[in-house]
C-alpha cells in the first residue's frame, strides 16, 4: 500500500481531478503521443498528462502546435496503457506547467493511488 503522506499535493490533486473526470488529457498527433526526457531521472522518458482539457490545450504551442488534445479514459489507462508504460519505464508527468516541469511519478505508483 502506498503511503499517501509521501505523495505531493500536486499528485494528490491530479489523482482527485482525474478520478472525478474519469481520465487524463494528453497531446497526440495520429498515433504519436508527446513523450519528453525526464528532468528528474537520467535516461527516463515522461508522458505528460493533465487533469483538464484546457490545461493540456495550453501546451499545444511551439514544437507541439500540430498536436491535438485527447482524453485517455481511466479504464483505458488501466487496461491498455499501464503495463506498456511500466515495461518501457515511462513515467507520468502530472499537470506539468508551461515550463515543462513538474511532478513525475512511476505509472504503477500512480495506479496504486487510485486504489488508496
């Protein structure tokens, strides 16, 4: 069981908002999703996700201006995305700011928070 006391307020708010909204928002162009280098961990990739469509849409600028905002329903995250993200070692960027920094969390650890 994950200790909720060790989870940042940003991640807690992200989990609450995405649970209530039943999904995440990411940036996609066809089958390609935005994946970035981790700012916190060497040799790690991050899938930035947002708890609202509007927050994700703010990031459709500059190198991502051709990307569109798309929702990943929670059910799809658990059934389709989670194992692949875990196998590939891709972290989740929770509600990143326009400066492309913020909380990064392991996908399996994030999944556990929905059951806490």
